């Protein structure tokens, strides 16, 4: 599971290999796992897919803004890792 971004607020941001073709990023505290909170990424938007970690709405909002601000980096790292 390659890191997609630097840790933020104690959360880890990572890709889960070959899980889904739609571009996305997982977020969690602790060890990375495939069912961690997930956000879908597009060139224009960040959308919460699911929040299985029960991250608070306040933290989700901050995380979404952090992901949105860094989406170009995420996209570049996704393409480099998955070769798409």
C-alpha cells in the first residue's frame, strides 16, 4: 500500500493495490486496511465513498479539503503507481 500523501491530523493516506479501477484514496489511523474510509478522486472533485472508520463529520471535512488541495499530487502518484 503506497502512501498517497503525507500524514495529516494523524491520518494515513494510501492506495490499496488493485482494489478498484476508479481513482480513489483510503484514509485511516493505525495500520492501513482495505476497508478504511475511502474518497473517490477526479480532476475536479473529491467525494466520500464510505466512512467505515466512523471518522467525525468535522474531521471528514478537513480531510476532504486536504485531499482536494492535493488532488493533483494524488492523481500523479496514482498514474505512476498503477500505470494508467
